[in-house]
């Protein structure tokens, strides 16, 4: 189904259209949605028309923001309109609008007309996921005897929860969000059609009205994941949808119970504050390419005090925009530098505006003066490479667990280290951290084949023994894995990179293409600088070797097939031996929580007439959440241990 012509639709508009349908029409909704993409055609004055037969036409007229934000902007010509199947189906086939991008910037002195995305820097305003919540047992699902998942999952400290009490409206919105998420989890991808998604969208809109933008963003992420999974979209991973459900339920639980504080509410927009005068130095730049059609560049900067900053230029345009933005002018202080020059230079900024996650704003009062860049071997940049890698990864894991953001979120810290290339192993490069460090995997920061990340790593892998200074982002979902953004020579090493003088000692792997002459012709004794020793053996992976994959498979089975699929798995031939490998590995808590989940999934008591006594999905959702949070904590522990 191709929906490229259909404009984005606000969540509340779609939810209202589905609510108006009768039960008979709701049963036909999913099948009708699948026919809308090929029926769409461009109309007059920017409208989009979808024709059903000769006499029925649905017309979408998006507003100034390019999205359908009001019910009156979607009109059907049939007699049942607006309570008709045609109108609801077309709205259901359209992509969900990013409501955070429909409001104006909050940066002081920012010009709304100059922004194309949701953020003040032109990048879509991605709201971080909710922090991990503690497992709240219900009477039907007693608390396990294993350690509390909240104590090991990096949840928000309890003292922060009492800073600001929730309003009654926020508690009601949290309850509605929990109930809708629990029903969607119980249904799974197989039964999570437009009606289930509409309930989530309605709950998300209620959360937005109640001042809970993070909860809204988590719900929209689940809806988009359900749509992608049902459409079998390329690149969609069931694990991503599983993590989205975990984040949504973990955030909705304390909101519904009224125990959440200000950290759970979040901010609707990135608030920019006056940062005074700043002296920043370029570290590297990376292309940004999102699944929603945005493309651009993000330049990483370092302040004189060691604080990290980013400056982004991300707008609609996809791959072409991402490739071209690397040399585009910097929209800060009059565009005196491009991003390529800023990544290797510096700026003295007067009247700077800075968001909480380190994004630099481009208000009217901001003035910038170019500075000479700082070599990676000199202060303050040298401190990034002097810090032990296990300490940097432990801090990144703690920050990600507390804030709920991913490792690639703006403001996430970069990791620097010196490594020696070992060779290629499958689809990644193996290297050893110098100074007695661990073996690490270097994977492309972005897998797109037209970006030079993968090609550069393949070239480097052909030179075992090569010493590299690497600056990248640790992959917190994999053991000992680093996604490098830039590389440079190691000071004092005889066998290291030789880069052009204009690159100033660093190569941005997403923009610069390394060549064979960037490596010395003479290799150290015992190493073949051209062909290498061939593929190396795989790096030990304690996360893959642990039987935790059984728990993740059970959780993903529930997301894909719903509650019934988990119950069937408990009755299968593998049910008896499911917990044994977990207990043998010392994962007693994981085994206990998984057994509680399967037992709750199969608990469907009925009365003498065959009717469900307790049709609520609340107990099942709590059991699933407990196992998911415990799994995330265990995986996080193994990831941290792999860097020691």
C-alpha cells in the first residue's frame, strides 16, 4: 500500500472518525484501509482525493502545516458522511502527524518561518521515551520473589517523584493510556488493527491535553510500530516494537497510579535558555536520515569546559538532503561557516541559546565568530580519549536508563578511544582498545549503502595492526559495540592513518571517503598491510551466549501474536524446559517472571455460561511489563560488563 500522496493526519482526527463508526463498519475498516493507497490522486489546490466507485470521493485538504488537523478538512461525498467507512479508511491509511512539529519554536528570538521541522534547529522534535517504571503488582499477579526490576533497571530516583504532584486530569489520562496500551498488547500485531490503534491515538491525545507530551510520544511510537509491522515495512524490527511497548507501559503505570512526578510529564518542546558566551570546538559531523523522510547533518561540538553540544540542520528531503547538508552553511550567527568547516574548526558564540540536551539555537540575537580548531590530541578534546572506556559506557547506560533516551539521541555523549585493527568479522570490524582494553566491534553508524560509513570500515578492516583514534557512539543494545563517527591518527604511532592536511587530523566517516593511500605502505612486522590474515574469529558475546534470548523471544511472541500466542507457547512442548536453562545460568528472576507471564496469559476464567469473568488485560500487561523491565536490566548489565 502506497500512501505517499496522503497528507499526515492528527491523531485526534483519526480517533474521532473511527469512534463514529458502527460495530459492523469497524469490522470492514482494516480491509478498506488497504485499498486507499492505490486510489489516492492529487486534487486541486493541494487537496488529495480518494475515489470509491463513481459517486463517492473522500477529499483531504491539509492546513498550512501540511497536515489534516481538523475534522472538517476530511470530507466524504457519501450519504453517511461524516460517519462513513470511506472517510475513516482514508484517514487510517494516512501517516500519523508529528504533533510536536505543528507548534512554534520556544527558542528566544527564534523565527518560526525559518524552521521546517519540529525543533528550533530544524530537526523533528523527537520527544524522549519515558523513563523505566517500577513494576507495580496487582492482586491477580503477585510480586515475584526475585529482585525488583526497578532497582536494577535504572529507574528514576524516588525522591524525584514527589517534586510535583500530578493533576487529576493527568492521572485520568495516564489511566486511559495504560488501559489502551494493555489492550493493544493483549491483541498484538495480528489483531492490532485500526480500531485498536484508534484507541491508542485517543489516549495519546488525552495525554497531550493533560500536559503529558512524553506519554503521548510513546503512544504514537507504538502506533507507528504497529502500522509498520502490519504492513511488513522494510526495516521494521519486532524488537523495536517490543521496546516501544515496554517504554509506553513503563511510563503509563506510575501516571495511572498517581505516583509519577515532573520527570514523567516532560516538556512538549525543547526549551532554549540563554547560555551567554560560549567557546566551542568541532569534533565531527554525521549525516542524519530518518524513516519519516527527514535528512540533514548534525555537527558535534565540545565546549572549553568539556560540555558537549550539537548543531543540527535537518529538514524534509531524505538521502539527498543528508548528503548535501554536510557542506551547507551553518544557520548560526550569519552563516559564516559550513558544517564541514565547523566540524574541524570552532566558534565563539555571543548570546548563545542552549537546550537542556545541548542543542544550540539560532535566534536573532545570536552572534558567532570563527575560531581555529583544536587537534584531538590537545585539550579539551584529549580528555575524551583519556577516559577509560568502561567508565564512559557505564555513564552512558545510566543516563539512557534514567532519561529513557537512546544512544543516538541528541545530547548523548560520545566515546573516544585508541584502537588497533584486528580484522573483519562478518558485517563488522574487530579492534582492540589499546592499553589492555577489550575487543570491540565497530559497526557502521548508518547502514544506508549510499553513505560511506560501511565502505570506510571495509577499507580499514583490510589493514590489521593499524592504529586508529576513534570517536563514536556506543551501541547500548549490543555488547562491546561502537558505531564510529570519525577516525584519526594515533599520536606517536608509526602505523596509523595519514590524512590530507585540509582534513585537520580527522575523517568524518559519513562524509569523507578514505583511500588506500591514507594508510602507510610499510606495515609493522607480522602484519600484511594489504590483504590481512582474512576473517577473524567472532568476538565473545556474553549477551548472545546467555539464555536471555528465550525471554526476549517470549516477549516478542506476545507482541506479534498477542496474549493468545503467549498462552499457546506455555502449552507447547518447550514449556517444560523453558525455565531450566535460565535457572542453570543463574537467571532465577528471569525464569520466575517468565513463568508468571505465561501463567497470566493462560488465565482466562469463565462463568457457567462460558463468559469471561475478568476480561481486563491489566494483569497480563503487568506481568509482561515486569518480565520486559527485568530483561532490559539484565541485558544492560551484560553490555556494561563486556567493556571491562
